[in-house]
C-alpha cells in the first residue's frame, strides 16, 4: 500500500499544484471510456524528462478545455497500470491519446513534437466529433425546424454570432447525439431571431431554441450558455421534465 501510494504521488508530482489534469488508474480509465465522450489521456512516467517538461503545458491546456474536454494522466510506472499501458500500445513517454467518443471510436495519438498548451488545445478541439447541422440561410433553418414535427427527437438550434460552430455546441452534440438533433445558424445582428418569431431581450447575445418533438414552434432557452446548465436543461428536455413553453412571438407592427 505504501509503494502504491508513492507511485501515485510520483505521478501527481510532475503536474503543477491545483492542476485540472486528473490522474487515473486502469479502473478510472474504464469508467471514463464508458461515458462515450471526448477526452484526452497522457500516458506518462514520473522519471521521464519529456513528461516533466510537458506537464505544465498539458495542465494549461486542461484549463482552456475545461469543462468541455477533460484531460487525464495515467502513470505507466505503476504496476497496476502496466497492463493498460501495454493494451494502449504505449512504447515511449509521453504518449498522448484522444478518445473521440470513449470506447466507441478509435483513439487518435498526438504525433507532434510541439507539446505546448496551444498545440494541445487546438488539436483536441479539432478532433471532437459532432452531428451539428450548419444552416446557412433562414430558409434552411425553417426547413430543418419543420422536420421536428415528423420525428420523435427534439431539435435544438444555436443562433450564434460567429460563423464557426463553437466547441461547446460540438461537445454537446457529441454527448447527446442519440437523443437530440443539433443545428447552428449564424445570426450576427438578430435578424434571424426576429424572422423566426422569437422575442429576445438582447440581440447581441447568442440564443438557443428548442423545437419539441412534433412541433415547429420553438422555445427560447433563458439559462446560461455554459456546459453544465445546458447539460442539465437538455437532460430535462430528454426525460420530459423541462418546461417547454412556446417562445413568445413578436407582436405585429
């Protein structure tokens, strides 16, 4: 037990105090894989100089990706983890792998020598699989929304201010790919919001609309556009406990 504790401390010691990188063992790894979400795992050894130099950068990347893409570390020097490291084909340190959808999709190994926070952040954010439908025109939005009346799957639409699909929206679509249909439409000045008959308090902010299954009338989500609040709301939409009042329509001029 003492030796096991020392091995864990040695692994944790290469990462800065207060790091968001969570050190896991084989049991923890299996649990992460069952979540079927995107995560990054660094297979390291405490004596490895490259690992020690990478640790602060990897930790900084964890800050930037939190809470959308969690970063983990496995100490391959610990006896209890050697089987896992062999299974994952680890032959040198550090070996950093991204698991796009837990155990459901093949892992992707980081093959660049640039082990910086920015490099890790960009690499991980680009590898998140998603099912978001990008809708260029308001007519595309209307056609997409109309399909909600013919399906049992609710549709959620992000009216964003940038032409790129945000990482948050891609992560959520990956998480709820089986329960919700995701769409994205750039609505820089709020014109599309008005065209859809939705009254918003602030046209400068992005908005999320929900089209319940069997309906073409959207509900305007009024919570925070962050991972945890949106996840909680989507869970309620899925289990039928969300209060989906039809969004208030604009009064005629």
